[in-house]
């Protein structure tokens, strides 16, 4: 037996199939997985928007005003709406998956999965509330 | 209740045909029959040339895994009744080369299993006079779930990442690495981590999660891999922030 895991002796009589390019189209769970992977594009979109906002801010009030004007254009609003839905999907699916990765123990007791998932949502609500408060009071 | 049910079975006879074909067999339907009983009936009474693996008939040996209507299952634990009225499509486990009919080639899995060193590693063995390694029920509970793996490879058949990237070590082997990492008698965590941080290791996994869905033993390999990622990230941060500290966690 070879030590190299990448090497399998050539057997012309073994039947092998590859994965078709649209392998994820046949099952809803796979489709959901691909959608979840694609949500990272929406997260990246928000990051890029933020970078442009910071740049506009550094260029003075005029540049910032024109950035804000761009945000009000229909295309920016549509892009934001789509990105927002994707980001919600991203957050919810990862929050629900987090107990799979985090096994936390207090003493000998393992913290139940629901508590770990719920603490993510709680943090989400707290941070969102803080953001709203900052925006409304400033 | 129907009196008969049809099975469409994947046949591949490399001496006769270049490509596999599906062959239909009509068998009597019995409520207490699993898919494996149906295959045994075909082999005994209809077509002795059908090849497939099986052994224990009770979900322990892990030999009889096949794709039934597109889902990897242990055929000894899957009732015919579930798929009525049929026809029921039986294929070899996906993502593996097929040697003949329903028999797959599994040496890739065996090599990967060996690579994660699924045995207890000690820096220094205790001498016999020092007695046995003791373990509390809580310490046993830490890894017991992962020790339930029967190497049936259903998780490999369910994993699209393994299908796309054959170098991926895969769900069962990583779960079995964790079985020993979480064992308080073991000291080989670092050696296994080295093997699993390379190409084809834990970071190939993008958490599709299907491995845990199909696992007949409730092992949750997907969870095991994610815990591995958390542990490796923690180690990385520790080595970055405290380079003088020991990396053995």
C-alpha cells in the first residue's frame, strides 16, 4: 500500500464518474449550501460599500454628499435590498450551525446547542439596537 | 399492499460492457424485508451473477452501504416499504470507483484513515506495573459519539467536496481523528493536526453537512470537522500571541 494518498494505481476496468458542473441543482440541501456560499458575495459587497464610504468621507463634504446621492439611486437601493436578504440568510444559517463547531462546557455540564445559537441571536439584537441608538441620537 | 416490487439495479460487468447498465428485477414484496433481503433474494433465486458486499445484517459491519434512490444508506437497515410503490433504484456508493455491480473500491479511504493515526499515541507508555489507564464516564462521554463510526463510508458518498476534491481526507477519517484527540489517554493530537492542516485536510470542508445527515450511527462528522477548525484556529492565535508558550494543547 502506497503512502501517497493522491496516488491510486491505474485500473482501466474500474468505472469512475466525475461530478457534473451543475451537481448542486438536483437536491434542495445542495442548492441551499451553494446559496449559503454565495452569500459571502453580499457580505463582500457591504465591505466594499463601507470602504467607498470611508474614502468619500476622507475626500470632504462634497464627495460624501455625492456618495449619499448614489446610495439613493434605484440601482443602489435594489442592490442593497438583495444584499440585505443574502446577509440575513448568511447570518441565520451560520448562527444555527454554530453549535456544531462550539462545544462549551461549564464545569462538567455541556451547554445545550440551543443556548449557543440563542446567544448569537442575542448578540445580534444587542449590537443592532446599539447601532440604531447611535444613529437616532447622533 | 402490493404483492411485487421492482428494483432497478446498477450492473457493471467490466469483462462484457464498457459502461454500466440498469437491470430490473421484480421480486415479491414483504413488509419485513430490507433492501439487502431483496438483493439476497435476487442473488439466490433470480440472478446469481449480481455482486455486492454484505456481512452482519445488523448495522454493525458497515459493508452494505449503497445508494438507494440517490441517498446513501445501509441496505440492511432500510426497509423496502419506505420506497413503495417503486421502482427502487439501487446503485453503488457515489464518489468511489466501481469494481463490479454494487462493489466499490475503498483503498483510498483506507489510506486516509491510516494517515490520521486513529489509535492511542503515548509519548511514553506506562509500564504494566503502573496499572491501567483510568477513565471516568465523563471522559468517555467526550469521545464516545465519534467512536461509534463503523467505517461504512456513507458520509463519503454524501460529501460533494470529496466528489469534487478526491484528496479530501473526508468526514469519517477526521471524525475518527477526533475520537482519539478527545480521549484523555491519548497524546497524539499534534501529530494528527499536522496531517490535517495540509492540503486535503480540515480546511477543504465547507460544511455541506450531509455527512452527518446520512450517518447511520449519529457520529456527526460535520460537527467533528468544525470543532477541529476551531481548535486549529485557537492554536494558531495562541502561537501568534504567545510564541513562547507550548503549542501542545
